[in-house]
C-alpha cells in the first residue's frame, strides 16, 4: 500500500515535526509497518531523519525567484505532485492549523500553497483523510476550500468552531489533536504524573512572539509576559526554552526582544537537563511535549486549538487567552496547594475517553480504503 502525506511543514519547528511523526505512526498503526510512505513538506530536508521518500511542497518549498516562478506557473508547478498522487492508494493530510488566513496577503499564500495541495488531492480522486486540525477563519473567499474538504473521504477537526463550518457534512468528525491522542495513549501505557511536586520549585517557560495584533495589544502582551516572568522568579527557579527556530518563527529572536540574551536550549533538551516541575508554554505543542514527558503544563493560548485541546484533556482551567493574560490567574492556579498533582489526576482520568475517540477515528480511516 502506498500512502502520501501532504501539508508537512518543517521539523525545525518541533510542533510541526511532531505532527508529521504522529501522522506516520497513525498510518503504520492502521495499515502496517511495511506501508510505503511519501512525505510532501515545505522543508523536506528537515525530515532527513525519516526513512521515507520526501518531496518538495510546490511553491512553499521554493525560495526567492524560484517561488515567484512556481506561483506564476501554478498548474505546472503542481504537475509533479499530481503525478505522485497517481501512484498513491491513500492521501493523508497532517493535522494542525495551516488552513487559515488573517490577511489578504496570507490568503494569497494559502491559495498558492495548502489550499492548492488540498485541491490537488481532491482532484486526484484518491481516497483522502485529513487528520485533526483547525480550519479557518479565512480572510477572503473560501467556498472552494470548504467544498474541497467536503469532498474528502474523512476530515477530523479538533475544535468546535471548525466543526460549525461543516454542520451539514457527514464526512467531518470532531476528534482530539493527534498530540493529545498520543499523550493519552502514553499515559495509559505508563502513568506519568505519579511524582508531581507539591509546589513548583523549577519552572520552564516557552514563549513566542505575538500574532499580527494592534501595536497596543502587542505592547500589553509583552508587558504581561515580563510581569509573569518576574512573579515566577520570586517563587521558583525559572528556565526558558526554545520551541521553534525556523525562519520567520524564531523564538530566540523574541526572547532577545524581552532582554533574555543567554543561549537557550530546545524544549526537549531543557526538560532533560533541568527536569522542571512545571512548564508554562505559549506554544500548544510545547505544552503537549511537556505533558508527554510527565510535566504539568499551563498553556497561554491565542488560538482556539489550545482551548480545544485543553478542553479535550479535561483541564480547561489551565489555559488562558494570550490576548488578555491575567498574571494573577496563572500564579494562583499553578501555585495553589497540590495544584500539580491535581492537574495530573484529572488529565489521567480523561485519557480513557480520549483513547476511545482514537479507536473510533482509526475505524473510520480504515473504512476509507476497504
């Protein structure tokens, strides 16, 4: 069986790399380890650790004038992908939040990239499955995108706002993020939260720059983060970690804007070296990676996927809106008596329900290619 995975981004962003890894694991779980898998990504070289063929995502993987040329001759640029899909038995779109646009320029990029990949997948007539993701909002005409999703064999969405777009579509299902599903599975295999500290002595913080907000909102966001860091340092040892170092999404550059100039380790290395009692992360997959390591994680989210994930995990009081950070709420939550062990217990209790949803999702996916 041949499976092509579309919409990969870059493993230089550990969250995006994790979603590709989890998509591959899902394919092998359902169709066997001997399944032939091809990965299409905007930074295929970053996935060199994979034992699978990798291909450039049209337009998105090109650079400089090459990208302009591919965008101008768009159908020609996608001819290679269309040929690859002719040899494919199943198309799998990775999970994530890539099908959206916040400005006219972003909408143009979307149409040239991920939306065109989706269209190419649907026009191929190959069975297609899109793994748990957030869809929209869009800054511009989006009926074709919605129509293409409605033509896929199965689409899984990870939040209720995405579900609402497809109210009349029987091929769209609500399911937890793949990282949340992986977390639940691992916790059930080996209990992770049995040694939580009564209060966090060491806190790891994972920060990122704000989105395209107004100047005033960005200033308030930065001020709140600085206040949070100071409040944390008054109570615990604080270490900072980098979750993404990919171009245009460099956490290190944002830390330097905050006046934090020391060399910082990636999150995975930070967890291993400092073994923090708590992680506070502005990146959802930084929070998920921490939970996978058995470390309670508070999430500062400015995207609905974060609220959906924490709701699915039964710990919705441990996520807060990044656009309106209440530092007192964060401090009072994580330093409450036995807050860490209480978080771990609630999360563990929810895992069996998540596992049942994973089984249901797998059954739907296997049914697509019967």
